[in-house]
C-alpha cells in the first residue's frame, strides 16, 4: 500500500482532542427504563398471538 501522506491513528475515537472537537467528549448514552424490555416482549407476544390466531382461524373456517 502506498504512503498517501496520512498518519493513521490506532486509538480511533478515543483520542481526547478529536472527541472535544466533535462535541461528544462528555456525552453519556441515555439511561434505559427498567420496563422497556418487558413492554417490548409483551407487544411481541401479542403480535405473534394475533398472527398465529389469524392463521388458525382461517384454517378452521
């Protein structure tokens, strides 16, 4: 591979100068609500039940 004049970093986005310039040096991801996974599971179960119920009902009639 030819030298194209760039110096590549092995640190990636962990370079403090780069994160300060980008504006996300002190950014933390939002906290997850404790009930979110439970609600998603309930919604998924209801959707699956409706789909399977529709197929079974169509097969019976």
